[in-house]
């Protein structure tokens, strides 16, 4: 499964800065694992519990990692962590190199039956790295899962639809992306945390993966990154007390023909 | 005829007609002014939808018909789209970030050797005719503009950001039948069953008034009060992800980046902090009203009207006053 280290999406706006076409948070803000990736860990661990002999390897691509953060899936119960780490593996909006590295790592691992990923990374909101992996490997993909089940050579996925759900099925190997509707990821227990401490992640560079970063053609070039403009003038409605403010709000909306 | 100046829209059919998001993408393609606009329409049969697309601004329709496209399985639609791209030879491929587009567009982009500029809110061409795509990132806290380097460039448009063109039945265009050679083996992710809850009442996407609740409501019961208010205003009830994740309301209520995109006249947010990911789904509402006890809540930055207070005291008085105002009149909301 894949997991990305990202800026905490709950970072308050006051601690969130855009500088030189990069997003930065105040230095005391720790990164987190992308929330949907924690749910993908949870999905992987549920499969591990249900299917004997399941081995869960976590792949993460980047330039530098906060080890205590990126090890969380191990503390939750994953078996291995491989960091795809190279000075060229920057976190940019362009997913081409990310996909190339993850695909090379999956090939290098060999007998992978299922790739579980988050539905999207909360930094660039691309929602496409898993699709890129599926296309490169020629594997089927099912997106936005709230339930994933492996049965022999088949994966069955309950997908979230805007007004319902869909049950889909594909032959393994396959790619599945997981959404928050899967449910809250488990908390690491003490044993998991201690165990994770002892595991040293494998580190694979671009050379180890057999890829030449400069030969991966980029899809985009960042032109600008800017805070969106806010266009709204807010009118605060006050009253003698909360109830009075509520009544005045009703009158004001009526005046504006909004109700 | 492949035309390297053309723009190809990856269209979507809903009940036999081009989806609203497809008509918006056609308008966006026309507005770019780069070259002729083609539209792929794929389904069991395309029929009159081709004429609708032409009336709405398409110069050509690439029609792909196959029984395997009946349920719009993403596998089949990606294959159809790739065939349409081969037939049209465009320099820009444009889709929409709909339920189907979310699955189809990234895969199509990678199949064409590039990546997708997804969920764009603005498109332009630079001096060299390359696509400049602007898209919200970091949950809406940063707008990124990228220059697309792929040939073709591939982008998807956020629904509701561009108005469709007025249909003009006198417009003419060519309908090209494309054989995408889709066979059973193409569809590797098979749909076993699809359960759609018939929306009880108004769909959020169609509602002119939405009353949305968040974690600040503290439990499922207060949503009954929101429903009462929504009924009074002829609207629907929505929610933040926090309220859905807590199980207070079904996930189909979720408004936001990974929930529904709504464009009501009036969006009343109760006990919602206004995280950028939530606002991504409702920022195009005509007016947002926020009721929140925290004066520093982000929601007030996007709201036209705000009340700082406890919803449990504000809301009943607000609803009662509205009752009074509306009972004496026949005025409809809006
Ligand atoms: C990639 C990604 C995608 C996401 N997609 C979505 C999405 O589609 N939709 C979505 O909604 N969220 C989404 N989120 C989550 C989002 O970031 C927020 O966590 C979420 O919107 C918070 O919900 P909330 O406002 O209800 O809760 P909170 O942020 O906890 O806010 C609760 C508010 O209630 C107020 N309050 C408390 N008590 C009272 C009271 N008595 N009276 C009045 N006010 C009160 C508080 O002051 C507070 O402002 C996404 C997050 C990520 C990372
Ligand atoms: N740098 C990365 N390392 C590991 N996994 C990633 C990385 N980037 C994206 N992914 C995976 O792909 C999913 C979708 O990401 P994205 O397409 O970037 O929105 C994430 O939830 C991750 O599971």
C-alpha cells in the first residue's frame, strides 16, 4: 500500500503560508500521514486479519521523512516500510515521477496482489497517482472504497456513490483507492509502537529503482501558487441575546429577498 | 479528421442527453478559442445527444456506440475516450470532474502519456498556445496555475464553474462514428450491483436553499431542527464531513471537496467551522449564512451574514421568526 507524508490539513490558516511558489507551515507544525492513506492502512490490516499469509508493505515516496510519522502504519500493524527516497523525489504537483517510482518499487517487490492507496492526497488534491499506477501496470482499479474484501483471486469493493454505493469486483492483481467512509483507522497500541521502533525502513533511491528522474517527462510546470481571493463582505448580525440575533437574522434575510 | 489545433471534450451521457457538466466543458473549450471543438459521446446509443452537443457549441461529435457502454463502466469509457482522442488528434483534452470523470480522466491522461490537471476552476492559453490550468490545491487554501506540457494536454473542469452556452438549434456540426473496438475483456472492474437511495425529497444539487449542520450540533437529533427549517424554506439538509463521519447523517449529505458540490441561492451553515475542504463544495452559493459560537471561525470569512452564538438558542428563534414572516405571504424562496 502507498502512504504519503503531507502537511497537516488541519493546519490553521494563520500557520499556513505560501512562499516562493511553495506551501509552508509554521515550523512547529508536524507533518502527518495523508488521512485517506491511514484509512488504506486500516483496509490493508482488515484484509491481513481475514486472509492468512497476507503481508502488508508500505511504500512512501519523498525527499525527507519524519520517521516517527511515516512509521505509524508499522505501529498500526503493517509488516514493512520502504521509503523511496532520493533528492530528486520532490513533492510537486506533477505526479509523473511519483508514479514512475511507485511503479518501479511495486515491480521490484515482485509478488504484489493488491495496491491500496488513498483516494487523494490532501496537499495537491490530485486524486490520480493510483490511476497512474494501474495504467502503468495494466491492472484494474476500483476507486473510493468503503469496504474491501479479498477472496482468493478476486477483490470485491464497495464504492461510495454520491447517493448510495456500488459493489464492484476485479481479478487480482488490482489497485483500490480508499475513502474515509471505510471508518476510523485503528490507534497503534503499545506493542505496535514498540515493534515499529525496532523496524528500520528500507530506503530505495532512484538508482535502486532503476529510474532516471530526468528522463521522466513532466506533465506540468508550476506557473504560480497563490492564496485564493475572498470576495465576501460579511455582515454580522447582533442582538440583545442569541435568540434576538436569530430573529434579526430572519428579518435581514427577508429584507434581502433571500427567503 | 485528426486536427492538431482542436480541443476534444470527453462527454458524458445522462438519460440519453449530454450531462450538464459536458455542456459546461464545451463552453469552456469554446471560450479558449484555440480551435474547433469536438465532443466524444459514448453509450449504448448516442442518438439525439449529438445534436444537443452541436447546438451547445460542438463543431464535431465523435460518437461511440457499444452495448458494453450501457452502464458507463469506467474501463469501457476510458477505452472509448482513447479511441476518440486517436480519431480527433486534439492538442487539448477536456473533461469534467463528475463521478465518472473522476475515474476516467486520470486514467485517460496516463494512457496518453501525461497526467491530468484535475478539478480546474479556470483555463487559458499562453502565448505558445499551451494550456494554463488553474486548480484549487491544499483543500482550497492555495490556487495553483500549471502549464500543461503533455501532447495532448489533459484537464478536467470543476462542475459549476462555467456556464453552458445557450443552445442554438441552427448550429451545424459533423457526427463521426468511431469504432473503439470495445470487447468484454476491456471491462475488468465489473459492477455487481448499484444501490442508489432514491433521494427522499429534493436533491442537494438541485436545492435552492440548503441548511447544513456540522460537528457543532453535537449529535443526530439537532438535524431534525435543520430539516424543519429546510422544509419551511423549501430546501434540503446537508452536512460537513465531521457530521457524516460521526454517523449523525448519511454520507450522501456531505458537502465539500470529497462530497457534493452545491450551488444554492442560500446556504445556511450551522455549527460548521468552514474548513477549506468544506467550502470547496459550497463556495459558489449565492449567499452563505453562518451560525457559529466561535467569532474566529473560518466560515465567517465566506459568509454574507453571520451570527456569533449558540445554535441551540439562535436557530429556534430564527426558525420561528421565519415562520411568522412566511406564513403571512405567498412569496416563494429566492
Ligand atoms: C482531503 C480532505 C477532504 C475533505 N473533504 C471534506 C468534505 O468534502 N466536506 C467536509 O465538510 N469536510 C471535508 N474534510 C474535512 C475538513 O477538513 C474538516 O475537518 C471538516 O469540514 C470539519 O467539520 P465541521 O466544521 O463540522 O467540524 P469542526 O471543524 O469541528 O467545527 C465545528 C464548529 O462548530 C462550532 N460550534 C460548536 N458548538 C457550537 C454551538 N453550540 N453553537 C454554534 N456553533 C458551535 C465550533 O465553533 C466549530 O467552528 C476534508 C478533509 C481533507 C483532508
Ligand atoms: N509521495 C507519495 N508516496 C506514497 N504514496 C503516494 C504519494 N503520492 C500519492 N500517493 C498515493 O496516491 C494517493 C492519491 O494521491 P494523489 O494522486 O497525489 O492525490 C495517496 O492517497 C497515496 O496513497
